[in-house]
């Protein structure tokens, strides 16, 4: 035994290192340009800082969304983990794992966590972004107090351990090996995820919908994987298990640079899907997923757009149609603060609670673990349920198909019927990307001063003074489970009748600053307005109160959702 331990130590080096001062995780992990991660010691420092937290995880999943540098980082992570005595590591074949897939693996195999290499919807490639995210034993992203501890560790780190030689790992071949005492399993992550989906949905019903075994179907579907990690999952679930024709999938190969695009499923970046849906009205259902497979955008016939807040609300309203929840029932809902309150109306209808959290999935974890909610979502095209602890793009798409099959109705009909029952929440998000960091800070600082002292209360604005300001401030959240409070999560102007303006700075960009402006308003019966039109007064007032154009020097937003 002693001899064996000495033998392992012979293969480990303790490397003196300098701390990096910029390893503070944002909304969803540590996200930087690839070149930053390529600096010597950068990856190793961060991983060592995770492993230094007591209790050290002993069984880890390590994989990523396949972006440029994915495989190299996996090897560096494995090297540090083995040198630190981690007992067991699962690596998905080809190093590829979706974020929901990783959450599922952790939970099924009772791992202590996962190191997920992803920058989600940010572009990839040598000039693009990379990220490292740590999920814990529940399957969810590490909460803020935990990522703060990782960050604290990174600022004073002096040493890390790694293997003397690069670990001999073949990510393309499945099998178990042992490297200096650590069991390493290169495994298939897809079947685990397929099993999970089979346990939730009635596959036969969706298969019938796609293949036309019902009266007026088959329903032609189109899935845009945006060359992200979902390609192999989609092939397994939609092509193999459901028998959808091959041409139902576009951009299905996982590429290190996502084919040169932002793998962000919105109307701006999911261009191929939008174009094809417009060109071919025989396609009745379209969905695009982001780079790591946790977001989804739904389109109906002719490219009919389903706003993410509506998708969340419609999924909530129809959860009882999903096999698992028809049996188990459901508890409550949650949404991030900037997300439209459409889901709140559904909660009220069912007499269920709805929690409003800061932006970022980590804030849903305690609510899900405490069985206080079943479903949650964000305005950034993310919906998830208690089957895992991440948002889940494929899950979202399957609920939609499930609902279409149940009612034999089109996407548009489902949405319009929902509006007729609940009224319509108009929502837009304007993103001002890559702003000068100091200018963005000045802009937000100025707004903060205006909005936190209440000087605008009672002010009226808009055509016929239709809005009156009833509240302003900076959103903070007290977690009902651990009672921790998170401050400064969005500057807001709340108006009479529930209309809102929210400003916040993104926590996922790798360079420059992104300011997001969110607008929403509601109408019980006017259902067919253009959202940008309907929200124009709010937009004008937002520009005026923030002096945005002056501070950041941009006339127009870069992305409108
Ligand atoms: C954005 C979204 C947020 C989402 C986060 C991670 O954050 O707004 O809703 O949770 O990305 O999504 P921010 O701070 O840039 O607004 V992804 O698909 O990385 O996991
Ligand atoms: Co994502």
C-alpha cells in the first residue's frame, strides 16, 4: 500500500503559481476569451481552487460543449484532479456533454459534481470564448456563496498539483482505465439523457405526431442545433427514437467554432431556422438550441415567434399534459426578475406560488431542492423543471410537441388561445453589446442614483400620460431557504398596471460590457400588437431616464429579442 502511494507521488508535481485576479465567476461560471484560458496555469489554478474547498469532490463528471480548446482543457482538468486524489471521473465520449445532460449524469450516478466547459451561447473558436462552470451534487450550478469561495481561493493560490506527464486519454473510445489510482470512465452520456426523457414524456404520442399516425398529421418539424452540443442528442431522440426524417435537423454537427456563429437561439442568430421556416410553411414546428443545449427558441408555422416568457407560461399551463407531471402533480413556479410575469398569471389560475429570483439558474436550486417549485424559467429562452437542476432545451421542445399532440393544434393556435385565456404580456429585450466598460459603469451608476432615492415616484409619461411610476429601485432577493440576500440584481421602474422597465449589466460577456434593457407591459384583450410598437412609450422613457445614448454612444441596440 505504502509502496503504491509512493509510486503515485512519483508522478505528481506541485507547481508554484501566481494567483490571477480575474477568476471571478459571473452569471454562469467563469467566462473569458480562449486566449485567457490558454495562459499557463490559468485552467489549473481555477481547478485547484475548486478542489481546495472542503469537502473535496471525489467523483466528478468532466466534459463540455465541444468548443475550441474543449479537449485540451479536459486533459488539464483530469491532470489536476488525478494529482489531487479524486477517485473517480466520468468523461462523456468525445468530451461532449450538454449542460442538462451533465446535470442528469450527476444525479443518476450520484457524483459529487461536474466541471462543465462551456460559454453557452457565446461564440467559440480560437478568437471566441470558453468557460468553466462547476455544478454540485444536486446537479445544479454552484450557488453564489460557493463561487465566492472559489474566487477567494483563486486570489491567493500559491500552488497546484498536476501529473508530471499529460494523462494518456483517448476521448473517442469508451472504456474504463485507471490513472494513478483514479478510475476514469469514458462513457456514453446520451443514453442516460434519453432514459430521463422517456421517463418524463409519452414518446409514442410525440412519435405519432411526427409520423402521421393521427388524423391530420404528420407534423413536419425542424431542429437547429446551431452546431452546438445537442447534435448527437437530437439524432438519438428525434431521429432514432421518434423516427423523424433526417432533414428535420440542421446544423447538427458539433463544431469547435459553431460554424462561425453565435450559438444563441434568438431571431438574430438562429438565421437558418428562421429563413427555412419562412420559406417553407409546411414546417409546423421549429426549435433552435444554444451551444450547451440548455436554451430553446420555439417557432411556429411561417416563423411565428414564441416569446420566451410565453413559452414558460404555456409550458406551466400545460404541465399536466406531460406524463410525469400528470402522475406526480406540480408545486409552484419561479422566474427570473426580468422575465415577463406571464407565468404568474398561470400560477394564480392554479392557486400556486411563484418565486421571483435574480438572473441565473443557480438561484432556482434551493427552490427545486426544497420541493417548493416544479418549473422555472428565464426570459433568455431557458425553461427547466425538477427532473434536473439546469434549464433544458430539449425538454422544452418535447413539452411543446407533447402539447401539440394532445390538442392537435398548431404553435400559433396554442399561443393565441393562451392569450385569450390569460391576456398577453408584451415583452422585449434590447441588448447593447460590447460597450466601453467605464461608460457602462457610469451609465448604470447614474441610473442607480436616480432610481434608488424614489425621486421619480408619481411621475407620469407616455401618450396621454398612460403610465404612472409606482416604484423604482434595485432588485434584491432573499432566498427563502437559506435566507441569504443578493443585492443589485437589476435597476427597475415599475408603473401602474404592472408595466416595467429593467436595466441590468450582463454577467456572461467575456470582454467589454453589455447593458440589457427589458421592457414589459400587459393587455387583457389587445392581443395582436407588435411588441416593439406596444412598448414604444416605455422604451422612450427608458432612453430618456438613463441617457443611454449619451453614455454609451450607441444609437441602436445590437440585438433585439
Ligand atoms: C445570460 C442570461 C441569463 C442566463 C445566463 C446563462 O446572463 O440573461 O438568463 O441564465 O446568460 O445562460 P447575463 O448575465 O448575460 O444576462 V447560458 O445558456 O449560459 O447557460
Ligand atoms: Co446555455
